[in-house]
C-alpha cells in the first residue's frame, strides 16, 4: 500500500466501510473454524498435520508431516514422505519416546485417525478408532 501512497491499513479500511454499511460483514465462522485458545503448558497437547507439495524442483510431490507442541509451537518432529499413515504413527512413537505422552492429540480428520466406511469417505463419528 505504501507504493500507492495509501495511508490506512486493510483492517482499518474494512472496518470503516462496514461502519458506513458500504461493505457487508463476513458470515460468522462455523465452530470447527473458530480459533481456540492454546493449551497453557508444554506437553498438554500435540498437533500433527501433513501438507502435500512439490517441495523439491523436478521431484514428485511429498507430504511434509510435522508434530508440534500446541503451547509453544515447538516442532518435535518433521519428515517428508509419500506414505502418510504409517509415517504419522512412527513419528508419534518417536515423539512419545522423547517427550512423554501428551494429554491430547489434535489432528485433521484424516482416515488414519478416524474410521471411514469407504476410502475418502466421511468420518464415522460413532465408531472411534
């Protein structure tokens, strides 16, 4: 914005336009998209997720799987792989061995953590794994 000699931030401009009813406010996020407070102490909750991307030039896409502490964002493990499910479980075993068991594990709804009746299907919430 400095390149265009514009002095107000995006957030200020958005709030100003909304106060004048010139810009509609966004719909409220669903409960699954709301921010939640981080756990207060290290080791209470681990977060594990993977991201598929062509990380290396002229190489096939790989999954970068990270396990991190929720309270501190400290990365406990990270690995590139093509096989997500087995790797995630091996990384968790490694982290548990070094840091002990957390009170909880926060993940996405990937099928290796939840039962799905068919590959790529919806999570069966009433059938815990």
